C-alpha cells in the first residue's frame, strides 16, 4: 500500500478526543470524587423545571440532526414551578439524552417525556428517555448503573464511552432523594 493511504488509514484509527469531550470526562470524574467524599451539596433554586428541561433538550438538537434523528419532547404538566438543582438536573438530562443519541441509529427517534408522579404522598418529576436504538439485554440491566460498566466492553465496540455517565446519573438522583 502506498504511504499516503496508510497515513489516512492511521488517521482514521486514531482520532484524538475533542477538547470538550475530555473536559466533560474530567468533570464527571471530579463529580464522582465529590460524591464519594460527601462533598457534593444539593443547591436548589425555584424555577420551571419543564422549561429548563426543554431548553436543555433543544441544545442537543444539532447533535441529533447530524445523525438525522428525530427528537420528541412532551411534558405533563407543561409548566411546573418547583425547587430543583439546575446543575445536577442538567448533568442527568444531558447524560441520558447524549447516550440515547449515541446509541440510536441514523434516522432513529428519541423521546424525552416529563411526568408528575406521586411517591409516598409527595409530587415528584419522572424523566423518561426512550429511543429505538440497539437496546440492552435483560442480563445487562443489573449492571447498567455500575461505575465503568459498558454493555459492550470489547476493544472492537462501535461506540465510545467510559461507563461513567449512567453511574453519575444514578448517584446524582440518589443525592437529591
């Protein structure tokens, strides 16, 4: 093979991570460290959690458009003024949506829905992300939220990831009760 073709092949094999991805990974590791050390506090503000979530959802639209995916948003109620931690809610929402975008095929569909549910006589918000991606086998579900767990742990897997995001989501939800 000519040297030019070999160089192009090597460039395709090694693509350095984009700076934003690396920064996000570092921030997730720092968050986990704070959670482990009991140093992460819940900082609530009063606001419309539905409008806040819709704004986060809209910010991921360009990423879905690159894969020609359809994003659908629904909420019941459509306005919900409550106290919530914006930073933690953003991390939870971004992690779930970015995973859905990553594992949903080109032309696929992703739905985010918010619903008001009552648990132990207290109104809570339920965030559901559905997609028509590759899915997860029932045998893998028990490990899904374990730190560094990846459904496809092989070196030949198609999707990148560290197995930190869903673990962080779970721990942030537990922190907030």
